[in-house]
C-alpha cells in the first residue's frame, strides 16, 4: 500500500476533501467534531503532509541569505562556487538565495551583515560564525524575529542558532594530532617541534581544531605557539618563513586554516630532506599538487558541497516549521594521502579548497 493521501484521510473521517484540507491548513470554519475526526484519521493512517508540494501549490517563495567570508581563492572560494550551483538549481523550487561576502574573522562586519538581514525579512540565514558577543547577540535577535539561523563550518553558541552544519572540528584537530604523533614515532618526537598555523582563534572552528590537536600531541610533542595569519597567503608565507628560520628543528606543521598558496610557497624553499611533516585542511587543486610533490603529507577534507546542500535543506525545513535532526548536519571528513586521492571532477568546483 502506498503512502496515505489527504483523500484517504477525508474518506476515513467521513468528510469532504475540502474540509480535510481546511483542518490540515488550519483555515478554520470547520466544526470541532469534524476537526477531531480528521485529526484522528491523520493519526490512524500515519498521514504525513508533503510540505514541498503544498508550498509549490501555494506558490510560496523562500528567501534565504548566506553570509560567507570573502575569498579570492581557497576553501571559501570553493564553497562559494558550490553555493552558486545550488542557487541556480533551487531557483526552480522557488528558493531565492542571496549571497553576501564579509571580511574573514571580522566580527563587527559580520554583526552588521546579520543586522542587515534582520531588516530584509528573510525566512532564514546561513553563516560562518565568529565567536563574538556582538555576533551572538545579533543572531539571538534574528531568531527572536522568527528567522531560521543555520551556522556553517564554524559554529556559534547554541542559543544563537537553530542548528549547525559541518564537521566536528575538535575531532578533526585530534585526527591531525594522531597523524602527527604517528609521523614522529621512532625517536623524532623529542628532537623536534610542531608548529600550528591558524587563521584566527576567534573562529570557533579554528579554536576547536587547535584545542583538539593539542589534546593529542601535548604529552609527546613540543608545540610552538600558533601562528595567526588571518588566512592571508602572503602573511602566512612570510610568518612561516620567519618561524622556520628561527626554529630550524621544526619537524611538523599543522595548517588548520586556509592560506594554502602561502603555505606551499614557504615549503617549496626547504630542501626535500629537511622538510617537516605537514598536515593541512581542505582538498583543492593546490593541495592535490602539493601532496603529489611531497610538500604536504595529508589533507583533511570537510566536503564543502555536502555542507552547502545540508545547510540549505536545514533552512527549508526550519522555515516550514519542522524540527531538524542535528545528526543530519554532521559531515564526516575524509583524510587523503598521496595514494588515496579521490578522482578530480572534470566539471564544477573541487570538493574542498
């Protein structure tokens, strides 16, 4: 037997289809006795409303805003490309998606962008959060207006959003720590030093990765203070160059943010036999090439296309008044080495950057 329809509900309740429809859509004008029969029939038959079809029949238009850190290249540029594809595809499902770029790690700019969304009357807002009281207060006010809030990649305080979509960043940091410890077996652990590189520890994803990494390596490896580069490739290249000159015994580097071109440029200046073990995030053409050349040893990929799809699905469900299972937004990252690289897509953006 197929799924029960509203016609089945009406027949079981002994009312017309129009009456069952009025009860389902809470339009009033139906006697309480008939309402009770319709609700009982819905429960008995296990009827579930097709919200998508209902919205299409009412010609509902969803309006969503996505706030992304501005980037010319790297992970967030790839995330933007994935989102652009979804924007085009979802326009046919009456989903209007506006993309706004915000300077990375700029809490004041992000707060202003959130406040701008509040004035536009969006159904939902998706954003890469920055850990900041002003940002969290603006998100809390937005939710109080009935706007759905989904955090993407980097989370915010639980009361400031409806759900989070992305990887478990602390777990990802621990994974990087496990890899670094494995690479230092055989006596190298206490001879060298490990250097973490982050965009900004004000971003919860970076802070969580760093904390997870330290959880694992603290007992066995000497860890230098992290370099904070704002994910700027030029700043990263210069800062890493200075760190390598000042600490020639660095045997491991964990790049837990972006700025990949700067990382690669700095590593390329080191003689092959002297190169440290390097673990980085995000799979993109640049990291693929760097792994093939032996500049980067392992890449942790968080699958941005999958994140975008899950985030937009959550916005639709929340806008329809449905609950969202937190598990649906959990993305399982992949760890890639030289010999297990996935095939590169011939079309569309790389999965990761």
